[in-house]
């Protein structure tokens, strides 16, 4: 069964067929019940009319043997007195509910109040009827009647009347239920024949419509399988012309492939650039160690230490970038930017140019103090490399933002390069010529950390680097 319903088309067709089948069965049952009830009510009305016509004749004084009774096969009629004696009976009527009623003046118990059924009103007090009056109440029940040797189902109406001499009589008149049974049977047969055919049509149409709707999905799946097998992320899945869910799925898939291609290409460049940056200090360190092994008196210990520190910083930068790319979220601590600036600036005693601390507006931000201190350190290192004689840092408050500004008096960043300098391993020509060992990761790390904290990092006029962070709480 799981293999048969293994496809979406099969499950959709089966589901639609089951739902339609249940709906049709419920609707068909309701139709049959309503039809049967209406036909029974109609038969009861016919029986009541026949009973009242006979009761009216009795009330007007017509003798029982002179009553004009309807045809027994259509409306079997039995008239009995209070003691159960049959006073009149329709033509060819032999028995009602198995009780013989042929002829008249039958003894008590043939047809009387005790055989009229629980739904009849025969047990009511009939003394309230005046001579020549017909009771307004009528009772109904289903039963059988034997007419000319043929037993059939009927709907009986029971009406009480008093003749002009005060004699009480109970008139039973029936209406055949055969038409109702035939109509209900015909409708039921038509439903039993039409329901399977309709379900076959529903299943077939659902299968075809679903197949056509899912055809683009199969094309998307096939192309995705080919892309996976070829590892060529430049390929794209076909986009149908329709503006439905399948079309949106194809467009979203292509957007995902584009983002994945960009990410993979970025990762490849990152690995290549990292390998290139690591190669130089490692080669330099190896050369110095090999020279030291061969000629200990020529070992450049300070140079080896410098290369080792450079490797350590580069490894730390690469590790931090890997954590940021993996989606590491900063800690939800409160950081006082003003206090952080004072503390970090006071510890930079070996800088080429002393850091001048300007305005320090009060304001706390949410995030990691270590990562934010890393941003400040990277910005100050960048300013130290480019400044002529002045490096200044300040914290100001602009509405719901805390703004940290680092400014130097260097030549500034050309307007066309103000976004490029935040890319990884990017160093401008002037910076590369004057670099003291940086790998071009400091500003890239600073922007990534700023964005992880819900803020931004950008270069304003000249060489002013502005870190904007939302104020906590």
C-alpha cells in the first residue's frame, strides 16, 4: 500500500476520492431520508383524506352498509365500533396487520382499539364528541393489509366519529407505500450505480490535474539532482511562467543557489587568501630556524618572535571569522562603551601616536564586551597605521543609537574604496606599502561583529570610522 501511495499524485487522487465519497454518501443518505419522509407524509395525507371522507359520511347518518368506501387496493378501509366489531370494510380487504376483517358484524377483538398501535389516538376519551361530529385529531402508523390475497405495506390514518344516533366508530384508512418504496429504491439504485462512476471520474481528473501541476516540480528536482552531481552551482532550475506556488518555489530555489554559489566562492577565496597570508610568515619563520640550526650565531630571535606573533594574530582572526560565519551570536551582556573606551585606550602605551579621548557620552549596549573591544582595537590599529600625528576616539549619543567614532589625520579613504576596505584580505596600495604585518582582516572582522550586534560600521568623510550600535533597553 505504501508503494501504491508513494507519489503525491496517488495520495492526492486517493484523498480527493475519499473526501468526495464521504460527501456523496452523506448527501445521498440525507436525500434518501428526506425523500422517504416526504413520501410517507404524502401517503399519510392521502390516508387521512380517505379516512375523513368515510368519517364524514358516518357523521351525516349514512348507514354502515351504505357507505361509499374507496377501492380497497388503493385505500383499504375498516370501520369498527367501540367494542371492536367491524361495521364496514372496503372491497376485497381481507386482513389488516394479519387480523381477518372480511365481512361485517365480526365479534369483539377482530379489529378494535387494542390493535391500533401505540401512535394512535384511539385511547382518548371519545365522549367529548357530539352526535354527527368528526374528531379533529388523527393518528398515523405503518402496517400491512391483505387485499384480494395480496399483502402490501400501507400508511394508515385513524379518525373517530359519532353518527347521528350517538354511535361511536373508528375509521381506519390506508394509503399504499409501494410508490414510496419504489421511488426510494430507484434513487438508491441510481446512487449505487452513479457513485462509483463519479468516484472514478474524480480520481482520474485529480490524477491528471495533479500530474500537470507537479510537472514543473519534477523539472526542478531533476535539475537540482544534476547540479548536485556536477557541483556546478552556476546552473539554475527552470522557472515556469505561472505565478503560482511552483513558480515561487523555482525562483526561491534559484535565489538559494545564487546565495550558495556566492558563499562557496567566498569560502574558496577565503581559503586561498588565508593560505597565501600564512605562507609568508611560515616560510620566514622556517628560514630563520633553519639558519639558526646551521649557524646558531646568526639566529634572529626577535624576527622569529615577530613572525610567531603575526601567525598567532592571523590564526586568531581566522578563528573569529569562522565563528562569525557559523552564526555565533554575541553574549547578551550590558557593555558601557564609554568605560570600555577609557580602559582600552589607557592600555595602549606602545602606540606610535597617543590616542586622544574626546567626548564619552553615557550609554550601554547589549553584546559581547570582548568582541566590541576587538572592534575598537582594530579601528585604533588601522588609525595608527595611517595617521600623521593625531588619533582621536569619542562616543556620542544620537537618539536610540550609541555612536563610537575613531578619527585620524591621515590621507583618508578614497570615496570609491570605502566599501571595498571592509572585504576580507583587502588592503589598499598605500596600506600594503606601509603595513606592519596586517593581513587585511581587521576591518572585515569589525564590520561582521558590528552587524552581529545589530549595528553598522562605515567610513564617513575623510578617515572617520563610525560604529553605530543600538542602545540597550
